[in-house]
């Protein structure tokens, strides 16, 4: 990281003072990582007992908090929190695709993933979507397309918006799970519940549900030819199908197969939580509907009595 | 049934409620929604607050940066607020550059914060003509259900109140800057402006003033957003703005001023308690 301001300075793009400021800013925002060597950062991922920095075991995913009905104005919405990673997702009712000449026989999904300006440790440029946001949007759409029954709403599009309030790794996995929950919450026809999980691999170590630091280190390639990379996999539980598989970094085949098995298990662990949330909302809906039906019956009965009174009074008048 | 009626004949649906002296969500005309505040939920920001006014949700995150002060004002720092109305918070907003409505709301919010003089920009200057803090306040709306300015002001003020500035040492000769994030000092805040929104609904025999309108009520009252925003700062009147909609009688104006004062006291209490509880933790 410290190379960037220096490069700017050398090319004469900024003054010496500016470069110093930039560097200082980066050091402040990035923490002390930028001055350390790869090995130092690597050993910084573990505590004395060999656990991860946040006290988790290597195979332990973060506890997840999820809920639906988060945004009152949307058709379906959800909020997912995995320790520091916080994601909001909302889904709107299908609408006709504007500015389109051809008729499309299958419905389309429009996905947009955005980071909050304060979501990362560096200040981000708001409004203009950067490369990472665009890549995540496409990845999300690809993962959701096999899950939603697109043929049921021809020539229509469903808008899915994901907002990452805070990013501490595994944000694509969180975004996919959140979008799946929001779609189900909004009663969009789907083949199955979709859940996603992510893993970071450095050498022979596998970090399940990685934090940002672990993810960053797995992607910054060291000199050696060891395994490194991040895999995000989304899975449809009931159909036992993989909806999307995304691997960045270089890994050997055995490692990928092993990681896939682990990810499958992790994805399955999330499913009961999502099912529980959905069932709870349906239950609440049924109770609500019963109440409304009872109230309607009472009103109808009252109206009938009134009608009798009126009709009898009309007869009296006509007499 | 009522839901369908609401969609096919919204004005009649709303009018039926108003003629029976009640609002569609069961509130009285002068009743406002509950305010919930949570602070420091986002650890990647230097200070943050999440605010819920009824369904309306706003999250404010503050990021600090250093910069050189403006040449015209070498003793002042910068406080930059930015309101984002995300497409996910309501179907009214589309993705893309910020809409006019978002910019208008941003202007109202920054005007209120600046005019109340609750922050002295001179406090943000570290070294004369050399170094000053830039406080970026990003306000994001996660759920747009009316009275968004109220929620934005609560969010920005709460996060500014909890903001801790790192100590900075500046070497005048080498112009070297050192930031010590372990030693932090709070920013001085000289007041607490609280805004209260009202919608004015055209009704016979007299127009009706609705405190803290929801998105649906705002739509029914005409105009974009709330019709009237009254701002009080610790018992001092610090601003009133009226945007389109129906006309407001003088008696109603007086009533809204008094009502806004009461509400602002309550909201102040909520913010103070929230910060106090966080300190105890």
C-alpha cells in the first residue's frame, strides 16, 4: 500500500506534502498492516493458541443473525449480520422492462450491490459504481438466476438491491444469502432456498467464513507456489444443486474438492435458520389473516342487524 | 379489502380516515412515531449512529480525513454531509446519480447543522493554514417512510456527539504529520438541533396538520417530502421551512411551533440517554 503515494510523487502527480499526507492517511485507515511483510501479516492472523484473531477455530463460521421484513417500503427485504459484516437487501415487485424493443420470454433479474461510503477502512467514492461493486452485482445475478422461476414473469424485471453497511469479508456470500431470503420474503416464485458460504485458503490452512484480513491475504499472492485463493459457493439445499461457484486464486484440484465438501456442509448449516425465519413470517401472516377474517365477520353481522332495522323501518313508513 | 381500496382510490381512503379524526396507522394528528437510536454499530466508521423514526431508518457514518484548509479561511476545517436515498429504501428512487430530492434533503440537513452553530469549524483546524480535519458525514436511508429530515438530523447529531478525534502532532519544520489513534478527544458540540416535520392536508372546514407524516401521508399532502419543517435547538427556535402543499393558518403555525418544541425535548432526551448508556457499557 505504501507504494501508491510514492508512485504518485515520482510521477509528479502530487506534491511531497500531499504524498506524505496520503501515506499517513493510508496508514491510519489501513491499520499498521501496510508496513509489515507477508509473513508478519500471516502470523498476525492467529493468536497464541493457534485460534483465529476473533477467537474462532479454523472450521468455525461466524454466528449469523438474519431477519426479513426489514424495509417497510419494499415487497421483500432482509438483513444479515455476521459479526462485523452487515448486509441489507430489498426486492421490489416485478415491473415492465423500460426501453426494450424485443419481447423477452423469460423475466430478468436486475441486481445492484453497493458499498456504504463508510463500509471499508478506506474512504470510498460514492455514487459511481467501482469495479468491485460491478463484479459483485454480476456474481449475485448469476447466483440468483438459476433459483428464481424466471419463466413466470415474461418481459418483466425484478429489482434486487443489496447494500453493504460494513464489510468484514465474505460479503458476496452474505449478499447471496440475504437476497435469497429477501426474494422468499417477497413471495417471488423460486425453485429452492439459496444459501452461500465462503472459504479462504492459504497453503494448507482453510479459513471458513473469512474476515476481510484473511480474504485479503489469501488473494495477495506470495512468492511461493503454494495454494491460495477465495472460493464462494451458493447452493440450493433441497435440489442438492450448486447455483454458483466462484474461485479466485490458484488452487490444486484436491484442495478445491476438499473445499467444496466443506462449503456444502456450511451452506447446509445456514438453511434451517432461513427456513425458521420464513416459517415464522408465514405463521404470523396466517394468524393476522384469521384475525382480519373474524373482524370482517363481526362487521358483517352488525351490518345485517342494521339492514334488518332499516328494512323494517322502511316497511313502517310505507304502511 | 382495505388494502385494495387504498390502491384504487387512495385519496378517498385517506380522506375517510381523516374525517374520523384518525390517521391510517392509528395515530392522532399530533402524535409522532417512536424514535430509536443505536450508536457505534459500524466499526469501520470513526463514529456512527443508526436511527429509526417509526419505519424510517437512517444510518450515519463519519469518516475523518486530513486536508489543507481553504486559502480564504485558513482557520477552519470542513464538515461535509451527504444524504443518500438508496434505490433499496423505496420504489420511488432509481439507481444512478443522486436525485434532486436527495440533494434538496442534503441541503436542508447541512443548513440546519451549520446554522445552529452547534459545531465551530475552527475547532476542526489543527495548524493554521496547514492542517485541518475533514469530517465526512454520510447519511444513508435504508427505509423511506416519511419525515426523513428528522431522522437524518438525529443521526448526524448523535454521531457527531460520539465522535472522537485522534490526536495529531505536526512538525513545523519538516511538515511531518503523526496521527495517534490511541489518544482520542471528543469534538466540542455547542447545541443539539432537532427537526420536526409536518404534513398539511387540505380538508374542509380547515386544513389539518399531521405531525411526523409517513411516506403515504406525505404523498397525500402533496409536494415532495414533508410540507413544514420546524427546528428547535435546546429550547431556542432555530428555523422553519415550508415547502409547497396546502396553506397554513397562523394559529396552526403557532400550534406546530409549540408541538415541535415538545417533540424536540423528547428526542433530545432519547439521544442523551443513548449516549449515557453507551458510556456505562
